[in-house]
């Protein structure tokens, strides 16, 4: 088991003047799961893209199974038995599972006509062999993210890949799906495959990987045996300082109820009820965490509160004022700020500068505009103060388009902006998705600080760890209602929550 | 009865060039390259078709050369929008200015400064041209449509088969939907797009030639006058599918045949009003039935 | 008022024009206008459009050959070019500046108002009778040639049904329609039978598919001869005639080249002769500004196309001669008053 | 020297309607609604402007009404593309058929069947019209441009100020870039888009009227003939900014003035070739300097 599947030596990669990778080595033994760990923007994806032929390094050599390899494009990589599942899926949404898998390596008759029967059969065989169940006839846009990921893995296996690269495969998965994925990876290893996995979740690394390569700011930091280190040790290697994986917080001091939902019913576009009479109450000075499996009504709940979709029944009250079915603007003005789940879609305008993004909600305030003319000096000063206070990097980035910031820093800006609104209720939906450990620490700390200032906080997350770490009160959402509300104390365990989340009674 | 036949005849006559050009629009847009330049490519096709058929007396040679001329113009569009990643709308618009300008220039250079070509004596035959005298009988006379309509129908089927049943078709669609994904699977996005844009030019070119070699038999600067834009509308209207565009073109041709058959001295509807009918009909059907657009995701995005 | 002035000039001018045409052979070039210069601003078609512009420029060239007058032209590509060309010509010391085509009328009028000392001419419109003092308006009696076309069509039809296809309806196209209809009715009375006339407007001067479709429909309904006044769309009309082996009558120029066996004849508008004539007279010192010069059959401004090798296979020689001699004479002499709009046509029919 | 002045004069004359319409294109596209229908809106503006000015003898009233007529057509486009979420390209195309069709229809209904309006006696004054006789002096005569060009320049500045310095402008841009984000931030996406499309129609309408009330002084069906498309090209060419589009329009007008000044009988370059110059120039500049397009992200996407 000691022969080397992948060896990358002295890799340098520049984007313009920016050095993304500097003399990085990577050695992956065949038949193992090898994890790569690093902050956002450390260069992990870049390194893997080089291995897959998407980028050309300025310097460095690559050896595959001991032989020097020249990988200039993905075709070369595919021929060498390398397959990659990208951080952002590379699927054609309106084609079927089968079509996506065979694309570029189609099974055809001699006239170039695709033989769908044979293709489907081949895929079925593959998926049975590795327990990667998919519906070959379904369209990608109709299947769940977990299933899409299986399609991505099947794509590589179908091409006969022996070396699989998985770039943040778990960021979009539910806890259940993550467990399944780890299972699948182990099955693949048993079958003699080699896997390189990028993830920010230390727990997953501990559960699956044998070795871990740590990268920081484009430089190789260490290559370690995972079992030799604790999660905390791994985290501090990655960030370069000691980090708290669990947030320090004092006990909550909840006051009066400030926000409540009564019997809320929301229907989707087909007319099916997605929320079936949901109730909840949040007090000042408490973090209310909504735990649940994806798709049980979290999205509908947030959209109803923020008036992005219509409530067919029920009341939503803040400070005893009903806000359901008004406008997003009214919601904002009533004292509710929201950190949305998908920052690219909902929270930011990527080509606007950081300073404009920082006032998107508040440009109406006299402070920023007079007689509908914008006051750019005030806006600039404001953005500078946010950047300083929230340590948004790089410094002096207020004029750069926010697209150029890393995900963590984008998220920091959103949080800064929403906190600045000084809301009575702060809603945070998946606020740490895809962030590195340092950034997560910051987000959690901020939420607790706001709580301590007497705000009410509604935290919606699919990560049980996050819910259990941060919230004071936990509500379990299942099938459109809150089925269980409980104080977050030592008695709460992952198993218990999981039981309720799956619809168990009591 | 006779009127029905006539209406079919006119519908088919109107649709043939539209269908051909629309197929061109489909293959280009399906690969992710918007082609507003259909009009210009049709015009140059109409010219080259007429010129070659005039000199060689062979309409089919003219037809093929028209396709190649469309290709040549499409190649410019491909270079601009694929290689130089220029905005596809503007590059297409430029084709619509260059195509007619160039056509007029060549026409004047060849034919002593006139802006219409001489009449082509050997035009593209009609489908019943093997019969003794199809015009004698009013039935056969109305069924005796241009062979270009047959070609258009065959090519529609071929395009459908190509897009949905063949390897290359699957690649075309994936390149238009998600070029990055296609590239990670080792598909050469640029090559596929070049191929599709050139094919688009060829189809628009023969569409143009089917005006100057079948509907009438000369080239004149007005012979296309808007057909390329209607074909473009048919592409969208038909939701970027060959069968849909075929339907849209036929609907449009049918509306035109209604205009012809309803108009006349005794007609109660003013003729200005009638002549807007096809467009109004089209937009009504559009708003009522089509709803949200469903174009290829990466259409218009350089890669 | 303008009308009668133009009329009174008519005899002399037609002679001049005919003389000029034969001058080349007879070599009696007495006139010398080499100090006279004239220029034309073409319509969008350009000076080789096989139509008005080309015809007008031919007249220019003849003028130059016959008299040595200086000639020049500016070609327009779009409407807004007209004004620019007139502006530019203002600085070039031209005696008479022509605008070819009624589309240029407002630019001619504007330019004339700005430059009261400059003489202008405009072809193919009477400016609604409101002709500024420094503008010569040249208009054509299209209905007269259309009448001859109708007369011939009525005599040739075997189905006793003929058709007319117009472009965009309007005052000018009405002349063609009603002149033609009157000719058909006149001949029908002569032949003592009823001849039906189908009319269709296709609302475009460019949509040849529509022209063809409309013609197909008319031929289907039994018409066997169609006269068109629909610009380029007429190519479709003639194509339909060719395909179904029926007959069509061309317009503005001799269109028989489009389908020699199917174009019965054409009505032609001789803008060149008119330009020649008016320029010649101006050079000779006549003041024509403020007038409408009307060119009909009389001054050879409009006529039927000259016969070609196919003409007499399509109609008897006698018919052509009868139309171009007897009928034409009756029109010129005023015995037949050809209607140019619906009202006049109704009157014409009722008096038949 | 005189030629330079004349060339400036011609450049400005050609650019004025283009600039106005391009501003219309910018505001609509900046809010995320593609407006291919500029051509149609210009045409109806040209007609209504001429008609009102003819009847009331007041060119400014005509100018304003032309804008409102453009608005009316734009409203159709807004309904189709915002409310019914129809495909914006096809809806815009439909405007390009409806606009001219309707104009012709109205023109004929009003003026006894002719397709050109009577000449407007009171056209929009030139900037030096307060002078005694500006035409006497060749200098003043060439500097005496239409006031529409002044309006176009002022509106360009106003549009720039609006988009980049005002609250509403910020909202327009954010709606065009990311309507979802804008909506979550409390902006009424539909309202902003309606406003922008209507403004777009108004600008295209007065652009059309500046053809029929300043450049010439009648309406005729060919008075616009492609200007809307050129304006559209200028929008893209100018990277969706007012100042960029202004530059593009001026460049285009300048190329046109070259065509006019170089053309004529003694010109060695054939006129067809010359007339392609502006477009060729445009595409060359495009390919060389503009590179990748940078349109509003959500342009063309219904919300
Ligand atoms: N195409 C590109 N052009 C310019 N710079 C790039 C490009 N891709 C990546 N970078 C830069 O390279 C650095 C490394 O990026 P990379 O995507 O590899 O990070 P990562 O470690 O995968 O981060 P994450 O955890 O967020 O996925 C980043 O700082 C980024 O600024
Ligand atoms: N094509 C590109 N051009 C310029 N910079 C890029 C490009 N692609 C990525 N980057 C930069 O690379 C950095 C890392 O981006 P990446 O998309 O890998 O993850 P991220 O932005 O950190 O967030 P997330 O983990 O949520 O995906 C960012 O600074 C981003 O702006
Ligand atoms: Mg990332
Ligand atoms: Mg990454």
C-alpha cells in the first residue's frame, strides 16, 4: 500500500502578480483518502485545478503512479485516470443524469448516434457496484443536491478514474448525506481507488482521511497523519494561531418576547402547504436555533418572515406589529435584518464596490443621501469604519468590487451591514456555510455579542454542531411545523435532536 | 377547397426561408452564441445564390455556394464572439450591416452598377416539376411548391435528430448550457461553437438563397427585408427547438396567407390593419402560451 | 394656375426633348451651355438603380453631350443624407439642383427657403401645388400610361378578369389604380363585354413574397393579367406570372427582362426626359420656378415600354399600335379624360 | 477649415437621435430589461411628433407628445416582459413591427391615405435661430445645429448623474445587476423596471421626433430605418454607460459625415463601400478595444 498515486512537486502558480501557490508539494499514497485543509483562498482549489489540467502551473512537476505526467487540459487528466468533483457542480441542469454522465465519452453506434440503452445499463451497473443510487432518467434540475453529487462521482467513475478529487463535497450536503458520502468514499477505497478531499470540516477529516496536507496562503505548512492530531491541533495548524472550536459564551439572559409567529401557513407554487401552522416565540437576548433536515420548511419560513413570499394564513409579529404579507422594505423598517443563506443570490451585488454594498439597505437614510442625491463621502467613511471594526480583508478595499473578496470576507461585510442596522431581530441563515474555521469563529462570536446587547436572534442552520454550539433555545422543525422546543443545556444530544428531526414522537 | 390549398401553398412559400434561417439560429444559440446576424447572412446568401446560379445555370450549385457565403460571414461573427469574446449582440448587428452592404457592393461590381442581379433562368425546381404540366390542374398547381420547402422540412427533422440523438448534438447542448462543465469533461468548447456558428451561417445562407432562387429569381436589396428577424423570433418562440421553430414559422406563414386571402377589394378590414395581423397574432400566442423564456443558459456568454 | 402655365408650354418642350434625342446623329449642336451647371441628389437607390435615378442621370448625361452643360450628382444612402447633400451643394455654385423622387420634397422645400437665390427642381411630385418661387416641380401623369396598360390588358385577357396589385396605398398609387381601371372599363365598353378587376394592396414596396402570394391568389381566382404598382414587391408578382405562365404588366421601367415571356408590357416613367427638358429650358433663360411641369403621354413623360422581340407574341401588333397611337392621341387631345382618383373614376365610369 | 466645421455639423446632426435613443436603451437595460424595440418606439415618436407639430404648429408640444407615444409603446413592452415575463427579445422585436405598422396606419388615417405626413412648418429651432441670418456666414451656418443635439448632450449628463449619483439610480443599477438581492433589500423591482422601460420609451420617442422635427420635417416610413438598431449597438459599445454611448454615437455620426464628405461623383471609393464604413469602423473598434462585454448581470431575466 505504499506506492504513490499522485506526486506534485514544487508547484508555483501566479494569477497576474498574485502568487496563489508557492512551492507546494503534495504526495498522495494510492488507496488512501488524503485531505487538504486550509483557509478560504489558501489555494486548495487552485492546486487541484492544476492536477486536473484546468490551470497550468508556472513551475513544478506532476507524477502520476510514479510516471512524470504532462497535464495540459482535462482530457489529459481523464486519460491518466483522474476525476474531479468540483466545488461548484459542473452539471448541465436540463439534461438527464445519464446524459450528464456520458457527456464527452458517449456510447454510440458507428454513425455517432447515442445508444441510450447501453449507456443506461452501464450506469446502473456502476451505481449498484458502489452504492451510488441515482435515477438515470431524471433531469438534474429535479434531483436533490446529494443526488447531484452522486452523479458527479459517477461521472468520474464512468470514465474509469482511479484518482478522485473532491473539492468541498460536503459544504452543500445534509448531515445524513455527509454520512452516506463518507460511506461511499470508504467503499471506493476498498475498491482500490485513491481520493483527495478538500473540506473545512475537521470532523469529516477525522472520520475519513488518513493523511492531511495543510496549506496556508499558498504555502505548504505540513503533511500530517490525521490520527496523530486532535481537531484543535489541526485547526491551529491551518489558521496559524490557536482557535476556539467551541464558542465561549455566558448563559443567556432572555427578556420579554419580541418576535412571534402564530399558526403560519405557506403554500408553494403548486399550492402544496410547506408550512402547516408553525408557531414560535423569540425573546430579547436569546439565540433561537432552528434545527432540521433541509427541506422541512426552513426556506419558506424565512421567505415568509421577510415578505419575499406570501403567507396564506397566520400572523408574524415583531414588537406587537403584524408584518406578514407586507413588503421587504416594511420588514426592514420594522426592525428585522436578515443574513441570507445564499450571499451571492440574495445579499450582495457582486459587481458593486464594497462601500455600495455596505449601504444597500440604508441609502435612504438622511446620513447617506440628501434630496435623493447620494453623499459619497459619508458612504465611504461608513464603509471604512465597517472594514476596520469587522476586520474585513484586505484593508482599504472599500472601492473594490465585492466579487474580488473571499467568501469569508464577503460574509463579514454582510454581517457588519446587518448588525449596523441595529435590528430588534437578527435572522442568520446558514451564516457559516463554506467558511473556514477562523471565519466561523468570528461569525459565532458576533452573534453572541449581539445577543448580549439584548437583540433577539433567529439562527437557521443545517449543521447540528452549530445549532448546539450557539443557540440558547432550540426549535426542531419537521414537515412544516416546530415539533419540539427546548432549552439548550447538557441534556441535549445530537442523537435526541436527530430523532426529532427525523419526525420521531417525543 | 381551392382556397385551402392556396393557403397551404402560400404558407409553405413564406415559411421555407424562415425555417432554414431559424434552424441556423437554433444551432448557434444552442451552442451558446447568440446570432442576431441571420438577416445579414441571409442577404449575402441570396446574392451569392443568384450570382452563381446566373453564371453557371445551376441553381443547386448556387444554393450550396449561398450556404458557403453565409458561412463566410458567420466566420467573422465566430471570430469576433468566440475568439475575441466581443459582445455577441453587437457583432451580430454588425453582420446585419455588413451582409447587405457587401451584397450590394458585389452586385454593383458584377452587374454594371445596378443593385439588382439579372434574372436567373434556371431556378430551383418545384417538387412536381417532373410532371407534364402541373399548372394545368388547379390542385397540382397549388401543391407544386418549391423544393426548398421540402429541404427545410427534412433539415428540421435532421436538426432534431442531430440535437437529441447524436453525440455531437449532446455536446452542443451541453456547451450552450454550461460550457465550464463541458470543458471539464474534455470537450473543446471553442471548436463546438465554431462548428455551430458556421453551420448557422450555412443554413441562413441557403435560407437567403431560397428567396432569390425559388420565391423570386433575382437578387434585389429588398429580397430579405426582415426575414432574418422573423426567423430569430421563431427561434425564441419555438423555445429553441427545431420542431417549435418549425411550428412558429408555419404559423407566421399561415397568418400571412390569411392576409392575402382576406384582403382584396371587398374586404371590410383595412389592409394596413391586416398586414399587422401576423405580428399581432404572434405576440398574442407568445404572451398567452409561452410565458417565461427557456433559452440556453450560457447563451450570449463568451467562454 | 400653375397647371395652365405648364400646359401652355407643353408643345414646345416636347419638341425640344425629341429634338435633343435625335441631335446626336444630326450633329447640329448649336447650343452651348458650358457655363451652365446642374447637379442631382439621388434617392436611396443610387444612380444605377435601373429606375428613376438612373433614368434621370441618363437625361443629365444627354444634356451634357448635347450642350456641354456641367453635371454632377450626390448619392444618398439614407433619408438624413438628403439635407446634407443639399447643404453641401449650396457651396458649389450650381445653377440648378435637382432632387430625384418625392421623398426629397421636404428637403428641397427647406433648402429653397433657406437659399432664396438658388434654383431647385424636384421630380415626381407637384408639392400639393404649393411650389416656392425658386423650385421647379416636375410631376407625371401616371394614370395616362396606366390607362393604356388597362386598355391592352382588357383586350388580351381570355378570362375576362384582370388584376391590380398596389404597394402601400396613397395618392400616387391611386393614379395607377384608377387609370388602369378606367382603361380596362373603356376597352370593355369597346368590346362590349364585362371585364372584372381584382384589386389588392400589399402594404409594402419590398415584400416580394407578399407580392407573389397575392398574385397567386388572383390568378387562382381567374385573373390572367395583373398590373402592379408595388416597387420591388412587384418582382414577386412577375415571378408568379412566370411560374403559372400568366401575364403581368410592369411599372416605372421596362420590366420584361424579369420574365420576357410573361411581361405583357410595362408603363414607364421617363424622368430623364423631364430633367433634360426642364434643365434645357432653364439654361436657355426660361424662368420655370414656382411652376408644376406635368409630363404625361403628351410630353413623352410617361408611356408604354417600347416593343421588344416578345411583345408581339403576347399581343397583336395592331393592338399595341392602336393603344400607342389612337388611344394615346385621344388622351393627349383631351377626348379621354383619364381619372386619377376614386371620385374621378366613378365619374368616368358613369359617363362611359 | 470649412470642411471641418461642416463635418462637425453633420456629425452632430446624425448623432442627436442616436444619443437620445441610446440613453433610452441604457436606462432600460440597466434595470434588467432588454429593449430591442427602440426602433419601433422611435418610429412612433417620429410620427406623433410630426403630427402634433403639424396640427398645433408647436414643435415642442410635438416633441413631448412623441415621448409620450414612445412611452405608450414601451408600456406594452413592459407589460409583456415584466408582468407576463415574456421573452424580452421577442417582445422587443414585436415592438419593432408594431411601431412602424401603427405609425403608417395612423398616418394614412389622418392624411387621406398617404404614407408621409405633410411638411411641418414650425420645426424645432436651431441653436442660433435668435441671430439675424446665421446662414449668411459660413461659420455660423455650420455651427447652427439643431437644439435637439443640445438636449441630447444635456440628457446624457443628466443620465450619468442620475445613474451614479442619485438614490434612484443606485436602485436601478442594483435591480439590473441582482434583482433578487434588490428585492430582499426592500426595493420594489417591478416598479423600478416599469419606470425604466417607460423612460426608455420616452427617450426613444423624442429621439424619433428629433428625426422628423429637426433633421427633416416630415414623417415618412423610412425616417428611422435602422437608427434604433444603431442606438442599441451604441449602448453595448458604450458599455451601458451614458458617456460611453455618447462617444459611440458621436463616433458613428462622424463616420457618417466622412461618408457624406468623401462620397460624390469624383470619389474614388465606391459609395456602397463608403456607406459600410461606419459599421466596419464600429466593429473594428469593438473588437480591438472593448473586449468582453460587461452588461448588467440580470439583463434579459424576468423577475
Ligand atoms: N482565476 C483566478 N484569477 C485570479 N485569482 C484567482 C483565481 N482563482 C483563484 N485565485 C486566487 O487564488 C487564491 C487561491 O484560490 P483558491 O480558489 O484555490 O482557494 P481555496 O483554497 O480553494 O479557497 P476556498 O476554501 O474558499 O475554496 C485566492 O486568493 C484567489 O484570490
Ligand atoms: N475567475 C476569478 N477571477 C478572479 N478572482 C477569482 C476568480 N475565481 C475565484 N476568484 C477569487 O478566489 C477567491 C476564492 O474564491 P472561491 O470561489 O474559491 O471561494 P470563496 O469565494 O472563498 O467562497 P466559497 O467558499 O463560499 O465558495 C475569491 O477571492 C475569489 O474572488
Ligand atoms: Mg470556496
Ligand atoms: Mg476552493
